[in-house]
C-alpha cells in the first residue's frame, strides 16, 4: 500500500513540477514568479517518503524536462530538483528552520557555481560578460539618442562604472539570490506540509531576529577598508566589496527587526512596520536610516534597554 501511495504521489508531484516548469518557460513575466517554487514538489516528496525515491522522481523530471523543453533547460530541473531533495532530506530529519534554510541556500550556491563552471569550461559561455555586453550596447544606444537631442551625457559615465562593477559583485549576488530562493521555497513548503499535519519548526517572529554582535565589528572593519579604497581589480577589492554588500544587508535586516520589535512593545498595528519596510525599498535615505537603527540596536542592545529602562 505504501509503495502504491509513494508512486501515486510521485506521479502527481512530478506532474505539478512539469506544469510549473512549463509556466516558467512559456509564460512571460508571470511565469518567472513560479521559478521560486520549483523545488517545492521535490521537498514535499522527499519529506513524505525517502531521498532514494526522490532521486527517482528527479530522474523522471529530467526526462520530462528534455521532452517539453530541450537539453538547455535540463540545468533548471537539475538545480531546483537537487536543492529540493536536499531541503526535503533536512525536513525529514526534523531539523530546525535555520538548518533547512542553510541547506537550501548552500544547495543553490553549489548549483550556481557548478553551472557557471560547466558553461564556461565546456560551452565557452560567460553569462556575466554576455550580460555586461548587452548592457553596454543598451547604454551606448541610449547615449547616442541623448547626444542627438543635444542633452548632456555626463550621467552615463557613472552608469558605465556600475556595469563594470557587475563582475566584482557576482559572489554576493549569488549568495543573496540563493538565500532568497531557499527562503521562499521553505515558506511554501511549510504551508503545504502543515496541511499534511507535519510538525514544522518555523522561524521566530521577525521582531525576535537578531544577529551576533561580532558581526558589527566585522562590518566596521570591512567598511574602513572599503573606504580606504583598495585598488579595483584586485582580489582584496573583490573580497571587501562582497563582504560589504552582505554585511550591509545584515545590518538592514537587524534594523527591520528592531522596527517590528518597537511597534510590538508599543502595541501598534503590524501594518505600520510593514508599510515602512515597503517604502524603504523605494526610498534610499529611509533604508539608510533603518540600517543605522540596526547598527545601533546591535551595538547598544536597544531592545534590552527598552524592556528594562533601569
């Protein structure tokens, strides 16, 4: 009976994955949203059954991917499928929310690195350089149009410099993208597994999130080195700029967490901090203020002081 159930569920979840993949491949814009939940069918199947059976599901999914797409689409299933298997296995071990997020993030990072190496070495395709060339061509076209209208083109120099920076920030972009993909996958997997009566260890409320204080010192050191201006193109420059980006995001998340905490202890509606966060994504100065709040909170234990004024 269990064997029949696993086969049936495997067929249903594989069909669901195929539908999601078709949406990603053939429905512009809207289909790209389904990219975030491609690993979910694999997560659910491995959690409810075994990793061995999950590998069989991945094999079938790869065959279907080849049939509905082409050999070029196989890396999509390989990336999201293997990461889903990894996360599902960690779920089956009943690990905590952070362990699941870490496993998914590492799975995506490993797949991104592998994809980059394979396309470079075997197919001589460099996604980074190709993207930069496309952006340069678009910028040159725009600059010619602006010039023909007799408008100043000084601002384009800064834009060209920004494009050049793409090569250096790939590691941090890869890490951030992997964490976001793993987090969204985990969120949807949690909702489905709860429906199957699985005991899920969710993340604590955002108001309780807090990073180790030691990260503040790392942030200050990296910021000082970054401000001294290591020579662009060196390994030190690449390391520092990526650490700087990641640590800035961490401080911003700390700030978001403090805002939720502040409004919670003052018994204010949850919608207020949510609105503030949404606005900060479009207003750079507000995001900077929130980051400073995160730094102060981490450095001076603001939450503890607010709980205990003495």
